[in-house]
C-alpha cells in the first residue's frame, strides 16, 4: 500500500494509532479526511518520509480498542453517544465559564482571547443542534432500517462537521493555537488544557462518523443496491 497516496481518513480508520500521529503533526483527518497524506504533508511543509515511517511502524501492531471497523453500527453509535455527545455537553459549559472569567480578569493582557466566550457559546449551540439531529433522527433510523440510506441527511451531517472544523480553526486563532502565555494564571491554564482536550475529542468524534460510520454505510448501500 502506497501510504502517500491514501487519504487521511482512510489511514486514520485502517491503521490503529494513526490518529495519534495525525494529532501530533496537526493534520486534519476528520473534516479534511479526503486529502491524501502527500497533499496534507505538502500543505503543512512536513517531511513525508518521516510521516510514512511513523505510520509504517504502526501497520503490523495488533488492533486496539480504538479500531471500530466491523464492530457494527449499533456498537459504534452507542460509543459515540456515551463517549462524545455526553462529553461535549459536559466540556463546553465549563469551558465557557472559564473563558468568561479569563476574558474579564485579563482583559488588558496582550494574549487575552477576546471573543472566545461568545465563540464557545456559539459552538455549544451549533453542536447541540447537530447532536440532537443525530440522536432523534439519524441514529434511530440507522439502527432500525438496514438499507438503503438516503444520502441527503448524511451529506448534511458531513456539511455540519465541516462547519465544526472551521469553528475549531477559529478557536485556535483566538487562542494563538491554544498556547497560554508564560504568566498565565491557573484558570487560564485550566481553560487551555480543557480546550486541547475538547479539540482532540471533537476531531475523534467527527472522524468516527465521517470515516467509519458514514463510510461504512456508503459501502453497504453500494453493495446492497448496485
């Protein structure tokens, strides 16, 4: 397999541990998962040989608990609901509270993330709307109706995932790539640590849906209805 020609989404879903490498090199394997490894490396100015060597070292390792291929829609959906939907609903309100305090107390600091509270509030609203659509419409439908699956609702979820990715990029811009200043107080550090965890979780969440759940549906629908 020529790793350089494979898409980030394919590599993330077929090589256990690849997502950790992509997080390390800041490669977007969820919303931009259709880009090839070579394209993504060139865009970031990364050493493609180093990336392929890292991925090669993972290929023959045994699959871990993060390999959701072949485990069925029901198991994957249950995991997404518990691990990510519930988690985001806990993460964002606390992050909003911390951001509000940092913006108020450190308003005159040169690195103050002005606008972060409002941005996170908007993210919570958009993400909550998205998750409710999945919980009340898409997921029950996938659990009950085997096939065929109309493309329209899945395309809408993919589009909203792209918007979530853009929101993450704006969050990174507001926080200087989530890097606190040297003199950051404990609240500021807690906020940015929480933002790092939220970014990781949301990217993993979108990856599981775009590159495994939805990709698997497309394969099944194509196989069932040529």
